C-alpha cells in the first residue's frame, strides 16, 4: 500500500505540474498551485520530514496561494462579485478563506499525528542550550547566514512593494457575517498554534517559518473578514515589526562578537535562549511582511500617483 500511495503521489505531482504549465486561466493556475503545494507537503511527510511538510503546506500552498489569488483579483480579470447573501467579496475570497481554514486544521492534525509517532526519532530534552531539532539546528546554527539573508530579502521585498504601491482602500461592501463569525473563532486558535509551533521548534516539529505562516494566515483571514490587524495597520508599528527579524538577527550576531566570539557562533550555554529570541522576532516579522504584501497586491489599492 505504501508503494501504491507513493506512486499515485508521484503521478499526481507530474500531472499537476504539466497542467500548471498548460492552463491558460490564471485563476485555475492559482488553485492548481495550492493543490500542488498540498501534495508536495504530503510527499515531504512521506519522507519523514514533518518540519518541511509544515512549511510547504502553510507557506508554499496556503499563504503563497492566497497572495497569487489576491494579486489576480487586483488585476481586474476576476472582479469581485456579490456572494449568495449579497455581501461583497465573492467566491474567490470565500475560496481563499476556506482554504486557509482547511490548511490550519490540517496543520494541527499533522503536528498532532507526527509528534511522538512510531517510526520517527524522538528528540531528547534540550540540555545546556543545545538544539535537538535538526532542522532548527541547520537553519539557525549551521547555516544561520542563509536564514539571515532570507529574512532580509523578505524585508527588502516589502520595501520595494511599498515604494511602488498606494494606500489601501477599504472594501465598499461589508463581508458576510458567517465569514466574520468563522474568523473570530479560528484566529485565536491559530495564534495559539503559532505560539506552540514556535516554542516546539528547538526540540521538535515547528519553528519560526511555520509559526509565521500560521500567523500570516490568521492576518489574511482577518483582512478578508474586514476586521483590523493591529500590527499591520499601525503606520509606525508595521515597519518596525517588519524589520525586527533582521535587526534582532544581526543584533545577536554582533553581541556574540562583542563577547569575544564569532558572528552568529552562539555560545553553548546560551544557544537555546538566543535562538528562541531570534525565531520569535523572525516569526513576527515574516508574518507582518506577508500580510502587508497581501494588502499591497489586492484589489483594494489606491494608486499613489
């Protein structure tokens, strides 16, 4: 049965990739991209890499898919239509919101199923500040320069989009009360899941990128429901939070150098605390950047010139 499942997954990935290259309708391409990302997440799970599977499901399929569909809505090719209850937003927005909720539920189920499951290595408790999760150890310790540059690239991308874009315009029609109710229930749970993933990142499945994806999905759902997202809406707070990931990353590196070490070569006694500090700042910064990018590419924009 395992061989049959792997064969079906491989064939589906090839078929979806070919369809993505051939389809002419951009909206269909966006939806196919989301499905492709979910299948890739399943493949990573089959390869016993739950951390990568979480990141692919949340970032590669969920948040990136929402950015694609929102960008498409901003082009005017698929105008916002009234839903069945007469509310604005139309079925594309409902589809994005539903997919985000499904991805979040799948994320929780995936983590619950994989943590401590038979056949997967159970990490030993952290001792002396060491990182027992190999993914976090590689990203934040062995190849920390790459992660620092990735965080900086996202921040620079937001600066570029902000320089080209205009001010957001509120949607002319109120969202559906059903969507608002669902979001009010889902978002607090998503924030708790994000915090848990961040805390687990040092010793088990999770980390800054997975936590940031869940936080960004919560912010996007709030935006679709017409509810405020305080960290992103604040004109002064948003740029500071967006730059916090890169700033804290560099600050820790410089502090280590000032203490007589090398850049980003964490001392063993404080490694756990320093990495958790970096991951917290990176998670918040990435989430704020992704929601800000979602705002920048959607239909509710007023040109700056």
